[in-house]
C-alpha cells in the first residue's frame, strides 16, 4: 500500500518478507507441508466476499468467503477468530430475503475440532498472565486480500497493535489450509504475546511478525440445509413469505391482533382451523376492527395449516378452551367521524407538489434501497444501500447543468445495514448496524481501502430490529439513534443503550442524550441548529412522533427502563408533533430543514410506509416546540427514507422498501430529486396557537365570502402511552368555531375555538372545494396541530 497525500494514522506496514514460524506448530490434520508456490488469481465465491452481519445469532461478525472450499468468520465484538469451515452462509433476514424473524447463519463442516481453534490472545508479563481487553479497530482491503487490525489493551493502558491477514491456501499435495499472517508493534521487554486455543493445547508466540498455517484433510462436498430448518417453526417461514408480519406480531397487537390473542380467542379444533383458513384465504374485516385483512388466495391448505399450527403455539395454557362455539364480535365503529377520503383530503396525495419539479435518478441498472446520502465537496453524491450488498456508491453527473450522463460506481461493500452517511471536511463516515465507521481511500482510485472503527461500543444483540439510524454531525460530534429489540424473551431486557440518541466524539467515546425511543428512523438538524428525530408507532407509542432532542428527556417507550422503573414509568415528555398513524404517518423518517420557497425555515420529513414527504411547522410556546404537520408531496417511486440538499439547490430523495411491509405500494427502491419551480400552490402555510384559538396562514388569499361555519372542521383528542401496540384517540371531541376573522391581505384567518385543551392534538380540515382568490383549489386541506401548551 503506497502512501498518498501524507495520509496519517495508517495500519502498521506488513513486511513483504515475513518470518515464518513453524517450530513446534501442531497441524490438526497430522499433515505437514509447504504451501503451493503457484499464486493464481484468487476467485472469491461471493460478492461481496467480505461482509458484516449477524452470524449464528452473534452480532458484530465479519464473514470472509475466501474460497468455495473455505469460509472464515471473525467475532469482532470479541476480537477473535470465530470459525473456519467448508460450506457457506444462509444470508437470510430483512436486507437479504425481506424476512424479519431470522438472521444469517453458517452451514457446512468446520475444519477445526471443537475447542482447538487458536483464537484467544493472552499477554504475559515476566511469565504472569495479565488481564487484557481486545479491541477491534478496522480492516484494510488491499488487492484481493484483507488485513484486520486489533489492539490488546493492558490494565495500565499499554497497547499492543496487531494486524492479521487470513487466507485460504493449499499445499503441494493439494490439502486445504488456513494461513494467518500477523504483524505487531514493538513488544516491550518482559512482555510476551501469545495466541492460544481455548483448551490451551496450542500456543504460538508473536515477536513482531508471525505466519501460521494449518492444513487439513479434504472435507466432502457440503449442502445447505432445507430453508425451513433455519426457523424455530416452519409456520414462521410461510408467514415471512407472505405478508403476515406486516400486521401481526407474536405477543403484541399491531394493525391486527397478536397471535396470542387469536390463539386465546379460538379453541384449537377443526372448526377453528376451517374458519381461520377461510379468513386467511378470503380476507375481510369486522372481527378485530375496521382494518381489512388482505386475502391470500395463493396460499395452499398445507401452508395455512402450518401457519395456524404456529399461531396456536401461543395459546396460554390457563386460557385453553375446548368445545366452545365460534361467534363473531360486533364490528368496531371508526373513531374519526369524517367524510370519505380523497387525495390530499383524508387520503395520501397522488402526485408531486405543484411548486416542485421531479427528476428520476435511479435506473434499471441502479435500483438503490437508500440507507444514507450525502455530498462530497466536489458535488458528487454518496448513496449507501440497505440491501444484500451493503454498498456505498458515488454518483457523478447528477447536478443541474451537468452535460454528461449520470455515472454510478460502487466504492465500498459488505457494510451491515448502513443507514447513515456523513461527509465531514471531505472525510466519509458511514453508520452501520453495529458500528460508526470511517471509510478511507488511500490511493485515490475511488475505492475505499480502509474501514476504520470510530465507535462500536454501544450494546447490541442479534435482534433484527436493533437498528442504528441516521448520522448528524454538529460541533465536532456525531449523533445517531438506536432502536429497541423486538424479539426478546420474557426474561430478557433491553440493553442499556437501546432506544436512545447517542452523541459520539471523534475519539469514539459517547454519551446518552435521551431515552425511551422505539424505532427512531430519522435524525436531522432543524431550526436554530436543534436536533430532531422521528419515531414509529408501536408498543408504548399510540402514534408516530416528531421529537425535539433534549438531554435527559424520556420519550415514553418503557421497554428500555429498568425492571424497577418500569413498574412506575417516568412521565413522558410530549413530542413536538404527534403524527397520527394511518392519517399522516406510519413509518416517519429523516427530518430536514427547508431552504426555499414560502416554506423556508420549516421542516420536511419522509415516511417509508405512509409514503411521500410531510411538512412540519414548529413554533415555541412556553419555551418548548409544538406545531402542525401537513401533507406535502407524493409522487415518489417508493417510501421516502433519506433527504439531503444538493449544491444545486435541489432536494435529493432516497427511497427504500421491502416485501410484506415497510414499503409504499410494495416498491423497494428509488432515488429522485425535486427542485422548487416558483409556482404558487394554494395550501395552509402555518398554524399558530393563540390564547383563544389559532391563526391559520395560507399561501394565497381567500375571499371574505368564505368566512362561514362550513369553512373549517375541527376535532381534538389526546393520546396515552400503554403497553399495547399503538393506541386509540382518547376523548375524541368535535370542536366548534365561535368566530372567524380575516386579515386585510386575506392570507390569514384567526379562529376562536372554545374548549381547547392542552396536551391534545387538534385536527383541521378546510372545506375541500375552497378556492383562493386566484381561483386555485386547495392542494391539501388537512393539518394536525399538537397543542402541548396554550399561549398566555
């Protein structure tokens, strides 16, 4: 590796002539021989061949597909080699196969016998073993090889730097082998560094460089297991292949009832199986509420029986019934009380905002499920992808006025669910599921050579839902959010870092900002450079939220509390804006500050499942943010996940989705941009709270003749966090407008509204056929204002 431009903080140089340590080396197969001198170009069996993921229920794993006859995996959380085997990896899970209840797992036969793998570093000082911590620091891709870097940290702070380059080899007899080339920093006198097997039968010493190679007997060809074998119950497989987990979970009611509720309600007998099979196949509504269940005509009877077998495993023993006749319950009544919906007036918009022009950047050759975006100083766009590649791409030729066609180049891969990208002074940082990583191109070829750890100290398990979201940089610190696990056993608790906003220093140390978040897929800078996050409805969240991040604030999701605190949860600080589920939110994503048009200074945020972009007007009342959310734009290919302003003044829109949930119209990818075109659009611009009502500001004037009781429909309600999934509108009330006053320019109306209550959401709906004095119809007639405080 050559040094470019005075790059610093590099890996220790590996000697090209490495001292080979062989004396006393135990070869597991009983065969000893030299490696073949033939160095043919190595063909890796996977793309990417080095990738991060959960593996075998272990987080923070790095898997290397070295050869079709040899895979190796490192447990980076432990800083050690985990496994060397012949076989492969079942790459299952959200980014691989759209399945939530499963993660990647290895299959095949191991080359090393149990407990014989040399993978434990020990340090002795004057013959006495010292306590050490092994820290993973990153890896370097050079040519077609990889070098991992670790540090052994002693209690007195002394650090020993180690780098390891693994490779698959064969000896002259063709026997498979695993070679590990080590290089280390200078080891002080009296200090001994050794690599040991867990059973302590093998031990090799590191001076400064070391090469160890183990050769093995050939293993027979391996076959992957039947896919159903990787599930606890085959019924989970059929549910994942269908869309069941979009609306149902095992123990918590979501859009539909939980499996436990269904199993409790119905006896496990032939009559129940027949009735429920019919419901699965034909769909319908009315038993559990208004939301219809999709029909599933393509499922066969065997698959549906297996699914129902799994559902009935959730029947509580104390509530089992037998011989009970089935009966349908009375259909619940909708709590909205509103007129039928039309686009922009009770339903999602069906086009791009008229004041903006859309341009599509994705293509048949580039279909990104966008996890993160940011611009390089030279105007090129970086895009990370939430998919099986875990890639980082650079796009050139996308700015306004570029004459050349858009070019796309993959510059990094193997990242674990990279859901945030940030460029700081030309340096590139990516947030992976388990790590904040700096990516470095040492030789200027636009391919990332080094994947350097900035921070990987936060708590993780193997749960698919333990996402790390976003990436904000402010005042020399990074900010991220961590979601909570969703598949814990009853006796397990959330890890301490989950459900929090973290503030990370450049040296890797971090601190907690707030707590009680659930799925905060969105973090961004708003007015006054304040940090805002969005959170997704679910357990303890009766609706989605836009939250102003403040130190020490509790946001209401009680799963992260200690067992003692959970018995009496602290008071939840209300969000800046509630985003009612299925009305204006479902999976809100990244917020961003508006820079143009009449909306300058307001926020936008995307939504993956409700689709499109929403607009947020915020004001401070009694020193705290509150405000209104409006529909803003649809017309995008998929659910909106990430937003970034380009140097050309356009807003770049990164989109994502998956089959069976977390998607807009089942679409999974998209990259587009919108640009303000100056055209006026008639809509509500802002809503401001007043001591006796509200002021509604419009983008265009209305006529005095429109000031009548039919102009405005109002409702108010409150939310209460409970352990249930989501929650109803409590104390839903129709409000009456007592008085309407129009400003001289006709763009503002003040409404006096008796009966307003603090801590409530107020719903606004202007008359759908309202026209401005310019003759323009309303783009959208609805708004939702979160009235945390009534001004004095």
